């Protein structure tokens, strides 16, 4: 499968000595849904700004469907739709005119604009707001308008930069379904988000960037396997004075009448742990287990 995005040894340095990107290299295949995660200041925004032409790299190359974003900017940009973090509309324009003018910017003929605008506004539940000015829209509606504007020229590649920030749970789930539909119809998507569960829910592969370097890029399953642990939460009938010695190997944590253990499902026998609880005569009211989350992997990889 052809690469939709190719980033080769990309660096970005500023005159004050800051190195925002330190030779990152990765690619995204056409039709993939990939997340780019990282703490604040990790290099996510700089990467996006270089891909979209909002800033220049110090060295390295970025290709969109084989077109260099610097040397072949116009053609490369035609493949791309950007949903930015910040609202950057003319707030006195109507919803319809925002899309009409943006379609013209990308060369969509006037004869095709009306049908495209109607279709996308209906899909996003904004058709009834077509003659409403941007300043009158709710935050969630403005988010949807950002998405509509990014898609009006029918790009093959979409960058979603914090696309559900500040929206309610219902709107977030609606947008998730819309993004899935876009991807199922062949649109390649790069997502940045601080909602780790959003990346876990939507994306096939996840790249983690920290201090300007890509420190992990793999499927969710393989990233979750990096920690290879599960947690057992044991609610006890009585307060436990001390943790039995036999349980020390499971990194126990005791809080009043709750005992938490960690084990490696590939190495430790869960039934053996239960037998130890019984042998040490712990009076158990309830046992819960939880697997490693993507958030735990993210923190493990990015924290000092």
C-alpha cells in the first residue's frame, strides 16, 4: 500500500537553541487511522505545522502521496485537510459562506459547491444552521464547522488536531462515528489528542513523541504488551495488619481493606494467586481485575 505521509529525518531548531524536532522518521499508509500522542511541548504541533506548510523545517523531508510539501506545495496541500485546535473563522460570516469561500480556495467549481456544502452540513447536523453566523454557534457546532471546512475539497488525508476538545460526551461519540465512517471510505487520518481513550478507540497504530523524538510507533496491542501486567484489586472483609510474605512478589499495595497486586499474565498463574489468598486466610469480599491501559503505557514511556 502506498504511503500517504512520509516523514524523513525531520528536524526543527529555533534561533534560541530550542530543538523542537530531532530527526523524526515515520510513515502512514493510505487508508490508515494513526494517532500522534505526546505531552505538551513534545513536538506534535511543530510536526503538524510543517506538514501543512505553516512553518519550515530545518532539515529533512515531508511527502504527501509522494509530493514534497515544500517543493510541490500546491499539489501536496490539495491532498490535505486540517482541523486545527483553535477556532480561526471570520465570526461574522455565515456557516454557508465559510464553506463556500474555502471550497473556492481549493479550486472547487461554483457549480459543485452547493451540493457539497449541503451534503456535508447534513452529515454533521449543521444544515439548519447554514445561514447562522459563526459567532452564534455553540462550541460543539464550531468544532463541526472546522471539520466541514477541512473536508469541503474532499481531501485524501485529514489531520485532526484535538478535534473533540471542549465538546460534550454525546457530541464526542457522534464525531467518533463520523471519523470512523470517513476512514472506512478511504480517507487517511492523523489524529492528535490529549484524550488517550480517543486514540485507543479510533486508531490502528499509535505514535508517541517526546522531546522531539518518536519513542514508540506500533499497534495498540503491541504497545499495551510493553508493560505486560494486569492488576488485581481485592476488597477484604477485615483490615489487614500486614501483607503476607508470599504476596510480596506481586508488588502489593495495601490501603485499609483494599489490597492491590500486579502480575504478568504471561508468566504468573492467576489461580496460584487465588490459592495464596486462601492459604493465608484472607477473607475476600470481592476481586476485580484490570488490564494495562494505553494511558499507563503512555505515562511509562514519557515520564522521566
